[in-house]
């Protein structure tokens, strides 16, 4: 089987079932960003080899995201046959968040993405997850979408944030704290010179 088909050369792609849509269709944006998220999780996993519990979670999410991609790549009348995300997936993520947070110090201020490479990539995955969520919400306004997907992506971004903190914690690296905002520093400097 050849990797190139030439069927997309005119700016269209096929949904599951054969329907052709423009490559900038909101449905394609949604499942394309879910695919991008899956790829970023693959990169993050490369830096989690010393953290097998986090790596195993990400592997699970990669498989679930592939299922979500298939569901989103289907027109609404066919999507039900691929529907695999349910409330139990969201509950499992909430339990993982609670379990991981027990090991972490409570968050008392905003943090910046960074610290270890694992943490930085988990933060990147979190932001891609938020974009995927926004695109699925947009798609849901114009087409039928499994509401559990939106909840799943919302909770996954929360869990990725906690996992990013955990990657730093277990490596003995402090989270990068957000400093004084620039506008506050500027006001303080102006006050000092007056």
C-alpha cells in the first residue's frame, strides 16, 4: 500500500464512510488536533521512562484519543459505531488526578511550563488538549458530537497539568513559579522614581 493517494491534492479529505469534505472543515480541525495531541503525548512519553505509572497513563490516553479521532472522523450518522468514550473514562481521570495530587504540595501560585523536559512536554500536551477541546466544542455547535468527548478533553488537560507537576516533583525539580507580572513591576518602578 502506498502512503500517498493523491486524493487530497484538491484540498479535500475523506471522512469514514467516504464523504468528502474540505481539509479546513471544523470536523477535520477537531480530529486533526486530537491527532496532534496524541503525537505530543508520544514525545512526552520518551521522557517518562523513569516514571512508569505516568507513562502507562499516557499510553492509555493515546489509545483512547485514537478512538476519539475515529469517532470525530465519522459523519454523525456513523459516529455511534465508533463511540467508545463514556462517563467511566472521566471518572478514572478524576481518580488519577486525586491520587497524584496526594503526593504533591498544594499549589499556592501560578506556575510556568518548564522544569524537566518531561514536564515541559506535558504542559505542551495540555495546551494542545485545550485547543482540541475548543475545536470539538465548536464542532458540537454545528454538528452532533458525543458530549463525553468534550468532558474527556477538559479533564485530560487537568490531568496533564498535574502530571507535569508530578514529573518535576519526582525529579526533585521545583515548578517554575510565575514572577511578578510586568505591569506590577512597571508600576512599582514608576512609584520608586516619583
